């Protein structure tokens, strides 16, 4: 039997720990057993029980206090993750060999781990050797994505992780429950974006012709190949959480030995689903 894993990624403050906590509660309500592993050596607290905590292996504070290393916060975190990569046997012992595991890995937020450092890629390869089916879950704070340029920046971060890790990836806008009605209406266009339309809205702010061309090329790449789209995640709405879980389960073929159903909102129905979601929120 295969085992299943979500790598929960995203910038610091994007809601990774909150996502893990609420998703565990949601799965418990569905009578599904889900465990969490904390892989952030700089984490201070979280509101869920963990089956393994990297801080039992190494902590950023201990690394920073080591006078022979003299690392700051970012350097200390990178050192911790490289140390972790050299000690995957610790993780193997924590995970055990139970079949049909479903585990959320709460990952650090430093972007360099998903751009030019091999640590997370090595983790994915190791999990696959342990017969895990892995899906990346990349979170971006919806409050950060209400402007076109910030949205493009978020897309590039998500795309970088997807290319680096080479696994199925679901991109999520978190904290939808914290947006005002006006902001929810504004952000609707970013969920399944028309990049050329966003480009027209934004290029007037660019004075450099070179950057206009670069931005147009980036938007064209994303739009032409449909490389990135986002799902809304509202922790106060069970249907929103269930839609996200369905997409992830489909990506890793969770429960394929059972009669499996694709996510009920197909590509051609996605826009109507988003419209219904925002109408429900506005009517509240």
C-alpha cells in the first residue's frame, strides 16, 4: 500500500501551520487519520499535535548560539536543513513503516530552499523511496495578492517550487476569511487569472521598457501553458476546505483502490464555482 504526503510550503506568514491545523481537524471530521510532521527548525509554537518535530534533531537557536558557526537566522536555518538532509534516518525512525499513512509536512518558509538549494528536492526523493506519493501544497496569503505585481511575484515563487521539486502541486490562497467583501471581489480575478489582462492593468506603472518586455514574457509563459492557478482556502468554510482536499487527493490518487471520483468542479466549471463561493461570502 502506498503512503501519502503533502509538503506544505509558502512564504513566512502565509498560514502553513494554520493550514495544517485546520486540515487535520477537517480530516478528523471525515473520519480520516492525518498526521503532521514539523520541519521548521525555527518554529515557536503550533496548535496541533505532531508525530515528529525537527527541533528534536536540531534547532535554529542552538545553531545561532554556537560561537564556532556564527550564523544569523537565515544561515542558521539553512544549516539546520542541510543537517536534516544528512540525517534522514531520524525521520525514517519517526515515521515508522505503517502503510496508508497520510502525513502533512509543515515546511520552512525560506524561499532559497525551493530555488537553488537541493534540500527539499532530496527530501522528496527520499519520501518517494519510502513509497510516499507526494504533493506540493504552496500557500500564498490572499491579503498579499490583491495587486497585480504582487500576484505575479507570488506566481513566480509557486512556479519556482514546482519546477525545483518536480511533483504535483496545488497552489492555494489562504486567509480568505480575513478579506473584506471588496477585497474578495477584487481577488476573484486572480484565482484563475488571465495574465494578459492583468498585464494591461499593470504595465502603466512601469517606466522602463525593458521591464515591460520582461513582465510581458513572464505573463505570456504562465498564460500560454496554464502553469499556475490558485484555489481559495477559507478555514471557516467546510466546502472550501473540501474542494482543496479533493484536488490534493486527486493529485496523489489517494484511495485509488476504492471507487475514486475526480474533483467535482472540472476545468470548465471552475469559474462558476468561484462565482458561487464569492456570492455566498458576500451574502453573509
